[in-house]
C-alpha cells in the first residue's frame, strides 16, 4: 500500500482542505450521502407538501379546515372558533340587508333550541354592519345563539365569501362537512344538523 | 476481487472502479479499441465518486441523481412542462376571487375544461412541477459533489512524470530529439513557460506546467448559485415570505393589510386626466388618466392588533405619495398604485335642528353613517337614535329595511324629545341625501312633526364624503435577496468557467527524446500557441498548427 498514494508535496496547496476531502471521500462518505438524501427529503418534502396541503388562500371546500377567528359577541365577550374544538359547529354569515339571511335566523333559533342539548353550537357572524343595526335585529327576533361581530369584512374575506347567506357545517374534528351557499329551508338545516351530530 | 485487480495500474496505483486514466501516472486503463486517438480527459479520467461495483439501494438512488444524462432529461422535462403553463392564464393572475372550475370552461370551452382538470391552470404550484425542481436541485448537488471531489483530489496531487502513452495521446503533442543536458533543457523551457503565467513543477527531466486551474471550479460555483436560487424560490412557500394581494381604500380610510400588522391610510387620492388637446384624434373625448396618486400613510400596529373589542393602536412608520411605478416601500413591503374608483361615498354629515315655529337652530351634531352615537343633545332637544339604514327601502312586510351595507341611500330614525313635542318623544326619519328626501317623501313619513322641527344640513362644508377610492397592490417577497445572491454566484461561476481556461503541459525527456503533451478545457488554438511560443523562445521553431494531434474541438 505505501506506494499506492504517492503525493507530490510541491503541488499540494492546502493540506487542511485535502484532509477534509479525503475524509469525505473515505469513511464518512456514506454518512454524507445519507445526510444529503435526508436533507433533500426534508426540503423537497416540505416544498411538495406545501403545494398539496398548504395553499392557505385557495377556496375552502368540504374536508378542509376553516380559518380560525376571534370575534366579539353582543355582550362583548370574545369567541374563538377554536374554543369549540371537538363540537359540531354551524357557522352562518348573515346581514340585515340580505332577505334570505333574515328568513333563516328564526329557523336557526328553532334548530338551536332543538339540538343544543346534544352539543350543537351555532355561531352567526354578522357581515360587518353597525352595532345599532345588529342590536335592533337581534331584539326583534329574540335570538339565543351567539351573534358575532365581524369588523371590516376581515373574517368574511378569510372565508372567501362570495354571496350571502353562506353556512359552514363544521364537524367535531374541525373539518368542514358541507358549505351551503344561499338560503336553506328549515328541513334542509335540520337534516344537515342531524347528520353533523352523528359524526 | 476481480474488479480490484482490473483497476490496478502497472505503476502500482490502485484506482477506483470506473477510472479511465490511472490517477497516478495517467496511463489509459480501459480496454482501448483505438489506441492512437486522443484520450478522454474529462474530470482527468478519475472515477465518479459514486461508481461502485455492487450498489445497494442508497447507491442506486445516488447514482440516478449523479447522472448528467438524467439531469438533462429533468431540465428538458421542466422546460416542456413550464411551456404548458403558458397556454391559458394561470389562476394566480386573477385578482378577484373567482371560481376556476367554471372560468376555464366558460372562457375557453372544452380545451379550457381539460386544461383545468389536468391541473395546468396552476402549473407552477403543482406538486409535480415543484417535484421536478426539487429533483433538479438534488441532481445539481449530487452531480457536483460526485465530480468536484475526485477532480479536486486529482488536480491537487498530480503526478509530474506521466506515462508516455498519456503524453502521446493528448490533443496537443510535440516529439523531438534534443541535444545537450536534458535537465538544463527542461529548466530553460520551464522558465519561458513561467513568463506566460504557468506554474512550473519539475521532477528530474519531467515537467508539469499549469495555469488558471481555478477556472475548473467555475461550473461548481455556478451550481452553488443555482442551488441557492432554487432554494430561494422554494422558500417562497414559507408563510409570510411572499404576498401579492390587493386592497381598496376610500379617501380618509385606514385599512389593515390582510395577514400583516400593517395598516394603510389613504389621505387623499387624486387623478388627473388628459385634456382633449393633449390627446390624439381618436382618443378625444375619452377619459385617459394622466396621473393617479395616493397620499398614503403606513402604520404599524403596536397593541390591540387582533382584539375585536379594542381599537388597534397604530404608529406611523412611513408616508409616501404613491404613483404608478413609485411604490411605498417599507421593510420589503411594497404598495403599488393599481387602479381607482371615482364613485363618491358619504361618510358623515353635520346637520342642525331647526325649530320651525321660532326659527331657532341648534347644532350642528356629528352624524357618521356608521356607528353613530346613540344619543345627541341639541339645545333643549334630545335625539335618540332608534334605527339606521344604509340603503333605505320598505320591505315586503311593510317594515323599513336596508338593501346593502354601503351608504348608498342612508336613513336615520330618531326619537326626538323637546319643546312642543310629546314627552315620550316623537319619531323623526332623516335622509341626509336630498334625492332620498324627495324619493321617500320625508315630510309625508314624518307627518305632524315635520311642521314643528326639521333636521337639515347647512351647506356642503357640513358634508363629509370620500371622493374616490384607491386600489393598491400589496407585494412582499422576502426571498428576492436570496434569489439575487444565487444569481450573483451563478454569474461569477459562469464567468470563471468561460473567460479563463485551465491549461497544462506535461513533458519528459527519455534519453534525449522529448515527449510533450498539452491539455486545455477549451481554446486549443491558445494552448498550441503557448507551447509554440515557449519552444520558439528556446530556439525551436514549430508551426503551432503542427502540434495538433487531432480529436474533436482541437
């Protein structure tokens, strides 16, 4: 073996680098290979994974996780969607300017009273109207579920709303069971809540 | 064991599998069909790092990415698929949230539908396109590593006395019988090459002259740049690293930039149009914007930022007049003028209350369209706000209602108490806009009370409205500096590899017989003239063309 590696000292410019190179070439070569492949798996996996699952601002659809919100109710208490993790939640966006929304509100009230003992949560998010308008409306209909106040259309935007009313049926595992755009009959609401509570 | 025997050179050096030229003496190792043709000098004939006699699964993955052929296929595939993404507009080029599942079919028919279903409407964000980029990146790293390390080693420990076959099979060769002392001749020749910038290494009657070795590292520095570039592009998917969104702000409004801690105020938007005499004939009479400018103020929220009950506390960080191509810039955030809307919007009025009997006026009071105070006191009168409507209408049930949440036709219903009015108060409906007063017959609705009092606005100075709204494009790209760093590295590497050539000359004198071979990675003409020039200086005149030993690109 001694004659195998005949280096000429005069050409060697940097001994340190050479030692590193030799060690990489030699014993730790396998480690370097595995290290690089693991790095590729992590970085590549993150990049590919985020195209599959990330994509935060794309449209919400069945099975996706709705964005969390933190809004004040009429009593001034903060309510967060994540507070209700593990429960069946109906999130309804409504405004006094939208007749089908107005029609649905008492229907949700009846459904809420019917199912609340089984753990149903109804969160009705007002579409950034002013306080007096909302208060007058709620007083008129005597509603018992929390009415949340969106501000400057922030929550509405994060949910990508296009028309009103829109209702999200959210499963106890936190994913969306169904998105209903437009008004529903009471039977349609009832049937969906029943399905939601069975999950 | 048979493999090991095959790779052992006659000089005694043990070479790795896949070695073309002995790492020590340079003797060609492979079974040669054409022993007279010039040698394959790529990577100095050393074996690629990953070449192994019996590869396992990791070696196989490694070898896959180590292949330049695979790298080229990957690059071509990426080019071709990138072209597919340019057939129809990509989803992310649309500003408004639209439903792509209908759009492509509506706009382009069946081809559009297929395009959408294949996922080509978001080609550059698709898992397979990103996957291709990741594979190219991996290939860059592994290809480079597998070649640069053996090459570095080979160039760092070069044997000075090369095998005769190695010298004679270079593309530039010179053979001659020389007189006199061989060692002196070698020394004299080396001194001349030194004047041409060569570094000289001698060993008895053998010589190695070399220059510009650093240019061999150019491609690898270029690759490091490309890898940085790719990583920077992949880093854009990190949350908060990239943003491209649009906000609409009416004059005087302050709006939060979604998903940030920043708020922007539009103090005033102005638009100037070209006058008719400034426009060419066919554009006369059309509104063409000459200048649009937003006086913008950027705020950063310092507390209560996401508390729905509290007003956020804002601190001004930047003030700028945004015009086209002159965005407001702050810490990587850029706000570009994008569009405008000249529809005015009523914000607030400051009306007075007139006692129609005595003619006395009280006020004015402040009445914003949204979230007004619930009680206003004007002289002896008390006004309790009972209800307000943004776009007043009478619903199907005969009750007043609103058709939208924008102050298009605002109305306020007060319960007014005061002199000459019922002690429990009397209702009064107030329309701030003259057109609505007429349309909904304010006086008829108010009946008797309209003879006693009137709420009205005195002059335009008591009307607060936004003349216009500005549309701003908000952009942020934190990856951009890294893209530039990557591009710079890449360019430096490219220049190193392109503008300099690595040249080497080997020679040995055996019993007065001179054998000289020279190699360069490009510009063989320059290589030969270097040799001819040095020979000329020590008294041997050769035509540089005659040094050509054939071979491609020589």
